[in-house]
DNA sequence: TTGTAAGCGTTATCAC
DNA sequence: GTGATAACGCTTACAA
C-alpha cells in the first residue's frame, strides 16, 4: 500500500527544498530544466497529486459548489443535477449535492455546514416548508458573508440574487390555450397550494388563458393537492362531482394519476377527455397513452444555473446587479391530447 | 456584509492568544470559566464557525464521502442516493455525488480528483463501460492508497472490498417461479448483455427457475437490449416473431415498454399476458395497468452502503476481511400479473 | 537557480 | 490559566 506522497517527501528524497519542488512542479522559469525534469519524473513515478485541501486552504477557494434541492427522487431535479454536474465539471468544479427533503430545518443546516469553508457557492431550490414559512434569513446570511447564491426553479422575490426559472405562467397559459384550441372547454386544474411558487404561477397562467378565451373560471375545477398521499382521493372526488373534458396537471404525476382514473372509468383518451402535464419525464413518456407535456428543459436549467454561479465566482469585480434567466418551455404533443 | 470571522480575529479583539481562543471554544478545563464565557459570547455574537477546510487539513479527514454512480436520472440510483445521504448525514458526513455517465474515463477522473484529499472514502457502482472493459486499475489504486471503497449494486468479484448487493439471481428465480405458478408457461425475458453483472445474474435466475420447473429454455424468448434506443425495435420484433404469455423485464422500463406494445396490440393484461419488472419505481406504480415488480429497496441499500463505509472509516484497526451484504428483495403484486 | 519564511485556520504540545 | 510554537500541505515573496 503506497500512501499518498507529499512535496515534503519529494523534497527530502531529492535533497532540494520544498519550494523548489513546488516551483518545479509548476514549471516555474526560476528553476533549472534539470531540476524540473528530475522533480517531475520523481513525482510522476510516485504518482504525486497535490492535496486539494491544502490548496483550498491556501487559495481560499475549494472548486466545489453545493446544490441544495428539496428531493432527488424526482425526474426534473435529477435532470437539473445532471446539467449542473456536466457544466460544473466542464468548468473544473465538483458538485456536492444536499437534500433538504422539503424541510426548512434541513435546508438551514445544509447551508450552514456547507458555508463553513467546504464550498465556494450555492445553487438552491427552495423547500416547500421554507416557501410556506417565508423565512429566508439563512439565505441572506450566506449572501452577506459574500458567498454567491443562485436560485433555480423554486425561487423567491424576497431574495436578491441570480436566478434561473421557467416562465411558468406563460408555459401554463400556452398549454391551456393549446387545450382550448384542440376543442376542450371545461378544463380541470390539478395544482399545488399557492405557497409553492411554481404552482401559483401555473395556476395564474391557467386562469389568464381561460379569461382571454372568454371561458369562465370555475373554482370547483381547480384542485389543490398538497402531498401525494391525498392525490388519489382528491382526483377521485373531482371525477365524482364535476364534469370536464380535460385535465391539466402542474406536474406529470398529477396528470398521469388523473389519466389512470379516467381510464378505469372507461373514458376514451383523448376523444372524451384530454390530459396534459408539466415536466416531461419518464412517466409522461411511458404512460398509456403517452402524455402530452410541457417540457421544462431541466438539463439546460442546471447548466445555466451552474454557469451563472461559476461566472460570478470567477469574475473579480463584485457586480451588484443580479441576473434572472428564463428557460423557454415547449409543448410536447403526444397521445393524450387531440391535435390542434 | 460581515465576512466570516476567524479565531485570529477573536484573539485580537479580545486580547488573548489564538490558542486560548481555541481552547476556550472547545471548553478546555485549562481555561478559566471567565475567559471561556467571554470568548464564546464573542464568537456567538459574530457567528463564528470553524473553517472546515482548516480542520480537514489538520485532522487529515474531511467528513466527506463520494458516491460515484453511472446515472442519476434513474429511480433506483436516486433512491440509493437518498439512503446514502440520510445515513451519512446522520453520522456527520457530507455526500459528494459524481456521475460517471456510464463512461470508464469519467469514472477514472472522478476517482482521481476525489482521491486527492477531498474525501475520506468512496461508494461506487460500476459504469457499463468499466464492466465491459473489466479494467479496474483505478479502483485498486485508491484501495492501495488506503482509501476505503464500498461497491454497491454493480460490483465486481475482481475487486476485494466491502460490497452491498441485491441477490439478483434469487430474486429473478423467485419472480419467474411466481409467474409460472400464476399459470404462465412461455415467459419472455428482456435483459441486458451479460457484461452487466446484474443483468447476467437475473438471466441466470430466470433460466434456473425454468429448469427447476421443467420448462425448456427457448433462447428466442431471451432478448438482450443494450441501450434504450434499440428497446422499442427489439420488443416489437419479439412480439412479431414469438408466442408467449408473460414478459419479465430486468428493469421496470423494459417491462413497461413491452406492456405498452401488448396494449397496442389489443392484448388483455394480465389474462392474456402477464408482466413483471425489476426495480419498483414510479413507472411501475403509475403504469396502466400498474406493474408487478421486484422491489429492490434502494433506500436501504444506500443506507447500508454508507454505514459500511463510515464504519470502516471510523474503526481504527485495519480489518482486512471484507463484508458483503445482501439486500433482500420482495415481489410487489400489482395489476399486471394474475394472482398465484 | 535555489532556499527561507510567512501564511491559509486550526489544534496539540509544551513552557511559562 | 495562558501563550508560543509547530504542524497539516501548499504557494509565494523575498533572500541568498
């Protein structure tokens, strides 16, 4: 078992000083070619690798960034992480993933432990609990310490920082119009409580589209689902009590569950009822019939967010204006809706 | 913007030495209660947090562990990560997630960059390419450096280290028997090429079950799928050319895609054809009809693996015997198979 | 061309 | 009870 070797050892073995070794390894012009060769050969032979921790301490930068997300068992977040990872690696950074599990407390802990030197900056999507509480002191704190923060997807206006979002209201608006143009008139909405920023915006887009098309908004058709546990029940009671010809879910799960319910009630899709979901994931793709969805381009979102953070990390002048990037969405027409 | 404060600053402000501050913060009995109170109050007020990097350098341990997985956009891996994260956090460790994207080269790079001080140990599931190449020098190298490695799910006999696996052969064996007892006779298998260890074992279990039940193995019913791209085509041609009454997929995607094909050919499920998949994810749960699957308990696998690694990190005596933990699977009977 | 020394933030040893 | 000093592994003025 050959332990990791340090500059100190190289110096001792080669009978030169540590700084000579350091310079030689960095090809400093100060050092003679002879010494450089000797040192580098030795280093290579013993598979010398500089110690990242020591470098971090010296340089006051770790080349690590932290991503704090509410949940990882979620296709959209998983795509975002892939995007972040890809871009960060490309730019020489490692990614530390932290899960808040939708908990405010865990989000705070994650932020605090990471902020103590482990990373250079944060990428964060708010937990539900944090959004409900509207308590953002932990975010302000890291920002005040001079640590860059980029928020994505689930963001807050109350925090002044770089952001990457989906244009949820518009995406939703377009989707509902799409349904209307395909011949639907009574469109049910399966959404989240309003404290979830994206749910709120998608609800807004839904309402605006109806308004603009002169369709009256029927609050009975708007179902707010808090947790997956209550999803089935709420969907069933919607089918029991209301009449409608389309369902728009603010995520793919909601739409797919509604579609199953329709299926089991013998409805023909999309002729008798259409379905659209948000966030194109495997569920949508492999549902039967396959689900028309709003594609959110999570991978791109991750890339953009990572790029934004790293740009800020590597620009020296502290720019105090913040950027907000909006990722375009698109509708992927599949089998669950009628062609327009 | 109040920058992070260090012990040095506290010492200067309070007019004591740095070592006094250090001891006071650690409640050393050497220090007078007075000083302790003073220092701690000051530290609290300025929100002092010890710098992790400095601690890592000093203690030669980072309290970070790296997980290297082939893909994150995959429910099973995502569950494993959640389990790892939960357990690691509980035991005071952070998790750095690295994606190999099924590439040998990226796996090597991940290992190398992480091994240079950033982490205390590895959790790894092999990339497909690595399994195909059977080149494990990078793993041997980190092990030789004295860095603990725990492999999970996609493991190799050639590497001597702790492992956590599913008993794939047995799980598969049981599943096929389950199908047979439910009345199926000709069971098609959708599997991976043999270099994917889990695919190979599941194929083995399938064959053994048939043998033990006196059913002849028909190689035409065994379809090996390398990538998702070729999945659809291979499934279609299976349906075109063979007769069978059940499909067993070595993952949920394979099973669901086959089920869709059956659906679109008007087959009645499960009366005319049964379906079972491996790895219970959202696809299985929300498929129509819902898919009977082998539950792999990824979360537990993650927890076990993390626990194993951290146990090794924190035990002083270098135990040179390695543990292999097998996670039990179970069959979750849903709508896609007939009751036994 | 090479070496010395200080410093990054912390802890541990040893003196005072 | 308190403080100097060395050490972790590395870089970088500054000296020699």
